[in-house]
C-alpha cells in the first residue's frame, strides 16, 4: 500500500501538489492520555476531520468551515484500558457493536468493535477527494470471524463524509451481530435554540424522565448543572435526522441506510451533547441481534453532512 497522493487530469497544471485541494496524513500521538494512538488527518478544503486507526477508523473530530461539529467528552482521547465512563471519548462517530449495544451483561458497554484497531488497506488523496479503506476484524478462537470493511470518503470541498461498512461473516457457522453508529454533536452546533428534526413513524421514550420531557424532545435547551439525560427511540421514514442552529447558520444531518435512530440528549453542564444514532435494533430489553450465515455480508451506510443555511 502506498500513501503517496496521486494527481490525475487537467488540474495538475494548476497546482503544485494535490494537498492544495485535499490531503490525508497518517500520524501517531506521542504524549498525554492518547499516547500511541494512530490517526489520519483529512482536509478537503471545506471539512477537516480526524479518523482513528486505533479505533475501528471511527471519526474522532470534525470541523466545517473551521467550526466544530462533534462532541468531545472530558475524557478526550484515552488509550489506557478503563471502564466505559472513564474512557468514552464520544467523538463525531463512535461505532458500537458487534456483540452488544448499550449495557449487556458479560460485554463491554456498547460492545468491543470501537476498541479494535483498523488495518488500512487503501489511502488515496487526489483532485477527486479522499478515500480510505480499512478492515476491522472481530474474531475469537473457536468463536466469531466477522470482518468489517470500512470505506470513508469525501470529495474536494464537499460538505459530506460518507462511511460505508461491509460486514462479512467469514466463519463456518451463523453469527449474530448488532450495530449502532453513535454520532455525537456538540457546541456550537448544539446550543440553546437549535432544533432537532426528522420524519418519524414512531417515537418512544427510553426512561420515565424522557417521557416526562417528551414535549421538549426536539428542542435544545441551555446547559443545566447535573441535568439527567434523555433518550428516545425513533423509527424514521427515510433514515435521516438533523439538527439546525440558525444562530450560527448551519445544519447537520445524519443520513443512513438504517431507519432506526436512537436520540440521546444531555443538557448537563460540561456534558452538553445531542446524539443522533442510526442502529440495527433498539437497546435494553429490546436488543435483537441480526444473523449472518457463513459467507454472507451486509452493507450499512452513514453520511454526515454539514451545510450553511
């Protein structure tokens, strides 16, 4: 595999390097709590984002026109082994599964896939944009052999990052799986007066407190110290949810091949975040694994789009 950017076509006469248009650079963190983490910095002239090779090629950070979009927890990047609440970085996209989503006895919270390093198979940056392909292998002796091939791509000056996941069962038996794409939106996209939207077939609260707050389900309120989080289960018509903030003139949209969404909203000071999370099934007692037969595969797509309005 070569990481050398390629230049094709007429633009070669107008630029000295394809990095004038877009770039993808592999780096390694050398200090602090994230010491040793391998990352890929991507810029397309409109978006800047950071992928984690150390964590399933998840999207750690994303900026649109220099404005932060994602939520970073107080843990930040933390490579040590620790309990979920002490290590969860949030980030723009945190992949959950394949064994569990939510809390399931005998499994890490939100499963183990995020903790598995990705093996980059292809990295291309040229006048057509950036394309990165990596494999994430969830395997065990006498157990599962699931391979997630993740393709992350964006065009030059595009407002979108596209994630395409092909999950294949390479074992010789049926394998169960579940997935949730934990997309986390933070300040300044998340601020008082912003609105959440979607075309819903059904919406249900996860907890009694969420039911109590259901009239404000789609509103973003000011931070409040130690406020309890709310969580809702939406079945959408089109696999799309958005958050719009007129004060900064931006709209963020998650568009997925999956129609189920979990909406997570925390207005707690310092933990101020909205999660728009496409998933294959619900959480808690409603968790239902899907099944792949030997040699069978399934493809999920998630597009993150940030637009000026």
